[in-house]
C-alpha cells in the first residue's frame, strides 16, 4: 500500500512539474481545436497546402487542427466568414490571391464587386505559405508556341485568338489582361466555371490558349496534351527549369502569380500571430514539407508578418491598376 502511495505521489509530482512546461510550450496559442478555413473544394491547391501545414502544426501544438472547406465565390465566402470570427486564433483562413488581392482590386475599381470585409483591416496576417506561377499554355495544334509568335498571331488576327480562363475576375483572367495590356493586343476572353472545364476545352481545341495555375496545368503538360509556352513569375519555378518566364520572353517585370498565406481575424493578439508565424516558418523549413511544396510549385513561403502584409498591399495596388485599365469584370 505504501509503495502504491509513493508511486501515485511521484506521478502527481511529475504532472505538477510538467504542467508549467506544457503551459510555456503553448504560450500565446489558442485553447481548444483550431480550424483552418479553405475557400475552395477539397483536392485543389489551396486545400492541399492547408492540409500539409495543418498536419504539422497539429503535431507541434498538441492541439487538433481541422481543415474546413467553405467553397464559393473564388474564396470570398470563406474570407467573409473568417473576418467575422472572434480574434482568439481558433479560426484561421488559408488566404488566396482571389480573396485578398483580386476581389479587393475589383471592389476598388468599381467593377460591381461588393465585399463584406476589408482585406487589410479585418484580418491579421500570419505567414506567406507559398507562391506559384501561372503557365501560359496551348494545345498541341496551335501554330504559335513562343510568346513572341503568339503576340504576332494576335496582332495579325485581332479578336480571333481565344483565351480560356477559370472565370471573369479570376487570377487566370487577370494574367490574360496584363498580357493584353503589355503586348497591346486584342484577344478573345472565354470565361469558364473553373480550371477543369477550361483545360478540357483547351486540350479539345475549342479554345486556343490560356493562362492557368501551375497546379492545374502541369499534369496536362507532363502528359503531352498541352504545351507550356511561358511561366509568369520573374524567376523560373524549380520544377519547370526549361520553361522561360514572361520576363525572359520580352515582357520585363511581368509577374502574375497565385499565392497562399495564413491569416486570422482582425485584432488577433500580436504575440499570438507572432508565435504562429514562428511555427509556420519552422514547418516550411522541414525537408518533407519543402518536397510537397515543390510538388505543387509553391515556393518562397515563410518570412515575417510585416513582409506578408506588405506583399498583400502591393498585390492589391498592382491588380487594381490592371482592373481599371482593362475594365475587368467578375462573373455575376
């Protein structure tokens, strides 16, 4: 009996000693389960990256991290939901260029898009997760397979060369409008309801070209059904070293990316946002995570909170100028 009492006392003492350690480890973290809201269906790039990050943070924090999909309006519905949650860190958003740069740009340009949130005021930036290029692709039957030849083709047949997009006001549509403005060409924009049907018609020859996310386009390029003419970051993606950038193809400064980052509701405690930033940076430095990021073409994640906040504002300003100059309209 005495031995049992001693064991029980020792266990209680160990638990008492461990308690402050656990509290210290979880300092500045939310209590209870954490949800990362994704504004797109399961299986897409945003969802996949959220799950990679979420799984690692769950192990690191010793707390459930659940991915919840609230698809609709190109990520705006999810962003609106998170903007109205308590700033306690229990609800986060995998922000996307659509929700935090393109929709605000359309709103600022007076394009008929009304947002229920302010992308800067109503969110607390935590960390950039990754940036991917769009790819300028065509089907195998197209005559122009370089950017310069495509510009010449568009100029010789104004309004006759068609470009698919994942929808009016999408990242793919904005990339096309930037190209048209810089190349000074008139091309036919054909909006679709998502990348899937746009690529189906591109491969089938119903449309000629499109700017498409690397995540969506790369399987068709690797399968030989589509040709990658150029990529839209200033530097080549590690997984596509042989595809030139638009900047290398005669369009200096051309950058039209898709990006993802973790944010919380506005007015989150700064210490909590910083703790999360530190931990996301640790996750992104893990070799197995880097491997998965490269698989999706997502690079240059991590960095400080301020760096991410400045990046978001710069993207909003850039795309607002394009929206106004090209009179970009979102799908109704």
